C-alpha cells in the first residue's frame, strides 16, 4: 500500500532525496507548490496537477494543495545486527535507541547518523518508531541509505556489541561530560526517550554514562538534538 506525505515541509525534505516511483500531486498553484514542483522535476519525480475538487476528494480536507505519494515497498536500509557486526572496523559507531517513539525524532536521528558516518542504528521491535513517510521526511531521505536494524531485545543487542569489543556510552543528565569521556574506538551510543530516559537494564549495561552540559531553564535537550551533539563529540574525539 502506498503512503502519502501532506505537509509542505515533509514533502520538501523528501524531494531532496526522493525514492524511485514517488509522485507529486498539486491541487493549488501558488509560489509554494510551484517550488515543490520544480524540486520534484529536478529529482525526476512525476508531477500531476489536479483540480481543487479532485485533489480534496483524493487527499482529504487536511491537504493544503500538495501531496507526495510514496511507492509501496520503497527502499530502506533495514538490516540485521549480526550481518553488520561482522563487517565493522576498529572505529565503528553504532547508535541504539531505547524507547524513541516519535517519528520526527527518529527521522532527525537518522539524518544526523548520515552526517556523522554512523555504521548502524539499532532500535527494539517494541516501543519504537518505524519506517513511515514522516520518518522518511524528517530524515531528508536518509532512511533510504542509513543502515538500521530492529532487534527483539535491546539489552541482548548491547551484550552482543560488548562481546564484539564495543564500549557502550549511555546518554543521561547525570553523567561524565561528553567532551571528557574520550569516546574512541568501537563506540555504541545509547539514547533514551525524552522524559523517561534509559530503561534500568539498558543503563546497567552501559560502561559510561555521558551528559551534555546546558545552561537553560529546561531540564533536557530534545533527543534528536542530543544525538547530534553526542555524535559530534564522538567524531571530534577520533
């Protein structure tokens, strides 16, 4: 079954790296939709202009004049932990997500994973976001090529990584400053859900708890922002 993105921002981000077979439908002609059409044509995405009535019938009243239809079975880089572990080098970097369910956060983390050369993103089968149009859009298409693995048990995945020589760093407010943690070699970085943080067992399996010093009134950063900061610290330490 095909899936549809209706937000202008989501469409724009997805069109930067569009999946093969995507199609853009327009129900209104104005500067914003014309810009989307131009972006679509540059990415060799088919563009079809509908009457406003036909557009509303097809995509509903919540659609604001543009709809990007993604093909069924679009390409993603879902893989398995075991298959990637055997190919990882001495500077491998893995990100594990513990209870991150928001698709915008997950997509943004995949985007940062692309930028910082993460070898694999791991998330549990339960209490996690999954590959959806919202994730694809938030990742700016990175969901199509950043390897990610869904595992039945995150704690077991951490044990496998530790056996393979990884040092596990968990993100939390009460930890060593990330800039002083010396995150080098095989690094596994674990991020928990906002508010809940790391689950007890996952936290116990971490070798080091790291934190990001902040000065604001709020008690924590958005998890996707924290991911970007911590991934920068890992690469800075290389």
